């Protein structure tokens, strides 16, 4: 039997078809919902299916044939994104074969040839640096580039990307493009990079709380899954769950990675999610298409104090470090402690479950929940997407007479990815292999539906706010109110620089 999973999100609004492994393709159109009704138990069963087509998922480009033209893509080469485009042939692996099929379908549908080059450097700025050189020399080596989400901003304001508003055949309003990303990056007249269903890393980089269900049962603790589903998974309730859990397991009278804790996090990327999770976001676009900083001091200070109480001033929590070498989207420290059953809960990305926990051989039962709310008055959960997800842009040296073809390629890649690549990752690689129970699969859908973005992080190379915000969360520089007061003037200057830079591109 087929089922449809609606993933309606502020950021990740993709509808993915989740079929049992034994089923074939559905005859229903992508984006439809099926509602079944049955007769009374003692009557002959009769099922009526009502299908409603969601136009936002419908591919609307006319038939096109670009007569064998070659489209060249430079793809980011980070651990969580290298497989989004880079495949040469089928090999029986679900993601590889889905990407290969996607690429073939795009070529066939548009009459083009895709040539994908995986960036030689795994550095975050590797692909952007290559196109910077290309633009400076006037070469036309690559048409499209993918890069980690926070990296392109300085290259954008220097003119290295085309304005996507001027790219024909590209409809970023479709739901196989990420609308929450558009809301931050589209000022009404320009947008230079986009995020769509080609980006498996958009799933992998979601931040969650990972918890050991077996240890919760042993200790007779309330299941965070039930709290999350009931709407009362808050930071206060997380604090109650981890109270009095610390144990000096190795007996050396020092709190270290060999001891047992209620919660394991870190002092770098682990604190970033709380700005979003506690609904304390800072950067918005106003009605005139200019960026503004809106800082709710009272809420932000409360959020900071709760992060410090949860992670840094709590004997029942352990921070694996305050810098990127020990607490990044890719380092295993936190998950290794979780796999060794030295904590009840850990801050994690989906990618760390996939790449660290599963290969560790951990055979216990685990669950996932969103980052907690600040309090029960908060309307919803908000899930932070770590800034390593790959965005796509058109290199500015692409001549105008190729833009209609490039737009069609982008549109078709994202649409076909939504139909082919996301289901392969979600159903085969993620749900069946990496999540061990039905509750976690259901919770994953809920987490998708709460993804949100923070613009100051996407624009971090200009704002340089991340380090100060992380220090604020850790309490490095004193009381939150005084730290905020000292930073606002600098942030306002950076905001003017951003707005002026973007305006100059349009003049």
C-alpha cells in the first residue's frame, strides 16, 4: 500500500512519496493526498479515494530540446554533499543510483548533456574560489555551482552570481524549491542562490536531540517523544530530565568524556540551533526589500540564560569543546559518547546519526525529537538547519543566451530530485537503515515541518556575528545584556554594508 508523507515546512516544503520496498510507482500525481473511507465492519468493505492535486508540486515547463548542449556543474565536495551530483554509473547503492537516474532523466527531458565536476577541494569555499577565478578571467568553464549555504555571500556582492530573477524557466515558487530559504534570500527584485530538492544535505544538516530510549525506560523517565507530540517539550522539561544524572564513571574526580551525563552538546555549532529553536531570530526583510535587524532583547537574553543553564553551567551536561575542531557538523565526539552510552541525550545532526552512530555498531534503541521550545507559550518547535547545506547559483560569466537553458536545467534537476533522490534517501537510506523505530520516522516528519533559518548565519561572512553569538551563548564575555549592547552598533554597520552591496548590484 502506498502512503504520502506531507512535509510542509517554513524551510523544507517538499512532499516525498514514501513507498514500501515491495511497491512499484504510484499512479497518483506527485503532491496528491489520498483519503480513504471504509464501510461499517459488518458490511462489504468499500474504499473511496479522493485525490487533490497540489499545483505547487507540478512541473510546468513545456517540452524542450536544447540539441545536445553541454551544461557544466561544479559541485561542492563536503562529506554530507559530495554524493548530491557526483555519480558516474549505477552501482547498486540507493543514493548513487537515484542521482544517476535523476541526471539521466534531466538529460533526456531537455536534450542536454550534464558534465559534473566534483570540486577538488573539500574546503567550504573551494567551489566559490574556483568560480571567482573564472569570473575574473572571463572564462565560461562552469554554468552552475553548488556550495555550502553560508559561503557565497561575499562572492554574491562581488558580482560572481547571476540574479536568479533574470533566469528564464526557473520558478522558485514551486515547492520542490525551499520557500523558507527564499523568504530570507529574495528581496523582491533579486536573489542569487537557491536551495532545492537536489540538496540531500538539507536533510542531513537538520539539528535534533538524540536520546537513548533504553536508558529512559530503565530510569522510568518520561519519553521526550510524548512530550514533543503533546507540545510540552521545553527546555525546562529537558532540565528536569537530566537532573541528578552525572556520574564520575572513571573515579578520577574530574568531569571528562569518560563520565556519564544527562546531556552532551558543545560550545560551537551545538549552540547555533538555539537562536532558531527558541524563536529568537534576528534578520528579516522588510516590505521594501531591505534587511533589518529585529532584536527582542528580553527574549534573546532569556534564551541565552537557558542555554547557559542547560549546557555550560550544569554539572549534568558536558560540552565537548568551544571551537570547530571539537564541535562541528562533522566531528564525532558527542555521538561517540552517546554510542558508548555515556549520556541520556546528545545534540546531533541527522548526518551524525547516519555517519557516526550507525557505523559505531550501537545496537540500543534511540529516538529523536526537535530542539526544545523556550517555554510552552512558544507557538511551535523550530528546527535549525546547519549552514553546510548546499545552495545552487548561476555563475555570472554565463552569457544571456544560455540563461533560458540553465534555468530549465535547474528547474528540472530540483523537480526530478524531489521525485527520485529524496525518496531514495528518506526511505532507503534514512528511514529503514538509520532510524530504528516507527516513532523516530514519525518524529522525523514532524521535524521537517518545523525547519527554520536565521539570516545572520546565512550572511555570516559579512556579519561576522556567529562567533559573537556563540560567545554570548557560552557566557564568555559577561552578562548577556551588556554583550548585546556592545555588539548592536557593529551589527548595524554590517547591515548597512549588506544592503548597500546588494543595492549596488541592481543599479
